């Protein structure tokens, strides 16, 4: 008997595009799975649908959408052995990129059919699931500036353009208090604080540490505090390099640490982006949950 699989599918604004994508996915997966499809709506989130699928006895759960859809659906699978498939159809698809899951729809489906899985860490940020990262300050304000029309026209480039605009407008530093399980609160000025569970090299502000690893049981925290545009440009260059070579950034205005549990307060309160979606403002508390999500990945994936 074919495994019982639930596909949690986020429709796009283009009905014809949505229909074609779903037809292609079903054509590939249905010969191997007893497949049911749940559509996300404003009333039915990916997280709610995933919990419903678990209650219905799902043997496989697949999320198709962007990072927000994937992150929300993952919540129901944290700490279970249910394999989790990802079919990326969002703007950035950073989680899929990090794990080597292709953006091509057919290729992503074939990864699921291959049956190769990997246990990865997740985290909870103020009680909400986090598979990628939480960004405070610069990154959150960049997400605010990348409007839906720009994302529709330019895709992931919209975030880069918004980031450039935000960089030249300048970001006011804010007082940051960071407390982990191994140290009391450290207070300093910052323009951005990023707490990463996983992050591809393009998530530049996450890469102050010696590599971001999704299965080490730790969160990677990067705090940047440049005092000028020139310092900011130099810091961004070194952070980008670090994302590709996994060497820690050695600059006075880039600080980094690793922890399993972290509390962050800011003065004044700052916007927070969680796995690509704005979630409110500081303070936040994040805890890593090691080896808690079983994800289908390419058998040759390296991170």
C-alpha cells in the first residue's frame, strides 16, 4: 500500500500558474503516494494544516511554498519521525537552498521520491517555529521595504534591492542586551542582530561565525555594529566571504557567539523577521531543538 502523504500547498495569486504547478506535482508524486492536498488560506495556515495531517495519520508531509510556509508546516513535525518534504515555490527559498533542495519543481519532487532523509535542528522563537533565522534591525527593516509587487517582479533580487536602499538610508544603532545559557546579559550598540539555525551564504548577516550548521545543536548569533557606511560596506563584504568559506569574521564591529538558548532585548524595541516573515518586535527568546526534523534531502547534499 502506498504511504499516506499530505501536500500542504500555498496557492499563488495567479490561478493558472497554481493549477499548472499542482498538476505537475501530482503527476510525479501520486504514482508513489496516497496523496491528499491541503490548500493554505488566510483562515487555514500551513501550521494548522500540518497538525491536522499528523492527526489524520500522515506518513509523509510535504510543504510547497516559500520559507514561511515551510517553517509553519515544520512545527507539527518537530520531534516526530514523520519525513518532511519541501517543494520550494517562494521568493527566496533559503531553507531549501541551504539543504541543497533544487528550486526546479520536478527535481524537488524527485528528491522526495528518492527517500533520503536528514535529521536537522529546529528552534522555537517566542514559541513559534524557526528553521532558518531571526533577524533584528537591518534585516527586518529590509523585509519591510521589499513590497509584494517588487518580489513578484524581481524575486529574491527584491530583497537585495531593498537591502541596498536600507543601507544607504542608514540604520540607527540600538542598545542590545544578549543573554545565553552560559553568560549573563551583554549590553552593546548594534545595527543588526541575527540568530541562525540554518542560513545559505546569501543570508549575509548570519555569517559572522565559523559556518552555520543545521545539525550541531546550537544557534549562531551575529551582532554587527558599524559606525559608518564605509564600515558597513566592509563588514558586509567580510560577512559574505564568511558565508562561502566558513571562516569567522575578524572585525571589531562584528561579534559572534554560539548558544543553545538566547534572550535578546533592545532599546528601543526593534522589528523582528522570523523565517522571512515579520513577527513583531523585540524582546525575543529562542531555544534550539537538536535533531528534531526529518527532512528529505538530495543524497549528495553537503552543507
